[in-house]
């Protein structure tokens, strides 16, 4: 496999996630789109690091840190969505925007 194929995969994941994040009104589907976008970035970063410095472990550590931060961010996001849904029975982004103030 070449670097171009990995970058194409990462760009494809990012594009699908961007479409999903922009076209959906459900908060859960929006978060799934964001997750796909982050996974595309992770694939591209890991591919670059593997082809630039295959012997170093710096890239692997960076990828693990990114995945950990992504997991924490998604857990906090789903906790907020769950709290909003339990309090107001709101699961669409348009309805959640009305919760300000």
C-alpha cells in the first residue's frame, strides 16, 4: 500500500464525515459525522508518520493521545446530549439551539 492510498482513504473518511455533519439534524448523527472526520485525520496522520519516520515511536504515541482525547470529547458530548434529551426531550439541533438563555 502506498502513501497516496492511505491519504485517499483519510480524505474519503473526512469527506463522508463532513457531509454527515452538515446534512444531519439529529445530534447523534452530527456527532457520528464528527467522529468520521477525526478518524480521517488520524488515518492521514498515521500514514504520514509511518512513511516519513517508520522507525520512530513518536507517531504512535501521538496517535494514541489523539484517540484518547477524541474518546473523552465524544463521551462528554454524548453526556451533554443525554442530559439535554432527558431534561427537554430534544434530539434535533434546531430544537437544541433554542435552549439558550
